[in-house]
């Protein structure tokens, strides 16, 4: 009981910190990435663990369920951490992010690498699929594509989740598939930040920066996926639990958040 009370004493602090976030999500993400100075295990970005341990947990599903001859679109690529690792497994990776500052950082961190490119686009906006197709054509890999999404849908409003799914549908063709992995934490916002090491006295800096600057996260599990990717348009090939990793916050190891993954194909 005392432990729970201590958690809820965080509420005024969280309200105060989150009130500083820009109301427009695109502006919030671009402002956030504009302030990032370092990435990786000791960097500023909460969800960049600095290693490939999380991706290793996905590779079995990616290799079994995704066509390796198709390019893959990394939606919400941020600074390109997963894009660079996916390039070892697909002929081309196109990283897409709503933030121009994120894309600039991804390009800088990927300089000299082949089979990888980046564009700035809002994947919830009408016409986003055309922008992606144009970028794939420019890269010489036009046609059907796979899609990789990690940690994007859980920070979108319900209508934007559906809008994103709508833009993905025409990218896949008959051979492409979507792999998504999202946080599915079964608790409220106070319990979530407490899970990541926040107390009334101290909040780790990368977590504080996210609270101050970004849209409030939610959870995205099977129920949320069904709403965003309706059965009339999508088939679930495989789904189940996942583990989302953040950069280390309270120890030398990445923090782990309960998550959900799904592999989908268009009907």
C-alpha cells in the first residue's frame, strides 16, 4: 500500500512536466529530435538501447514470415537504429519519419552505408503511400514492399492508427507483409514511468525528456491492432508477446517493457 501511494505522489510532477509538450504531434517530434545530441546506450533517446538484442528477438519471425527479396520500409525510423540493422537482411531499407530532424540524424549516422535511404513523411497523412513508392522507385526497388513498425502505433491517437494502416495497405501488394512491435504495458501512466525508474525525487533524463516533449504513450495490443487493422482488410499471420527495450536507465542493462508483436498481410 505504501509503495503504491509513493507512485501516485508522482502525479502532480508528471502533469507539470507533460504540460510543456507541444500540442501538435509533428511539431513535438521534430522539436524532440532537434534537441537530441547523442544516441545509443548512453544517449538522449529513451527507446534506443544501443544494441541489437531486441531485434534478435524479432528475427525468427522476420525470416520466417517476410519475403527477403522485397525491400522493407521502417516506419517511424527515428535516428535509423533499426533501419541499419534491417539492412543486413533485406535488399533495401527505406526509413521514414515524420520529423525532419530525425531523418537528418538517421542520414548522418548511416553515412557510407549501402542499401539504405531515408525520407521525411507523415505516414498518417493522405498520399503518404505515394511518397514512399516514389522513394522506393528512386532507390531502384519499386513495387511490393515489407513494412517494419516498432514503437509508433502506441503513441498515436486511434484515428491516426487507422490512417497509418490505410496508407500501409497499398505498399504491400500480394507478397509484402507488415511486422509491428509495440509496448503493451498493462498499467496506467504512473505505473508505466515507475516501471522505468521514475520516483518523486528522480526521473532519469531520457525519460524526463520524453515526458516533457512527446505525446503521451498508450498501449497497443491485440485489441488495438484489431481496431486499426480490421479483419475485412487484413489477415493476421502471427502474433504474440514481445519485449520492447529502452536504453539503460536504472542499471547497466536496457529496461524491458511488456509488448506485443503481429505479422499482417493485406487482403
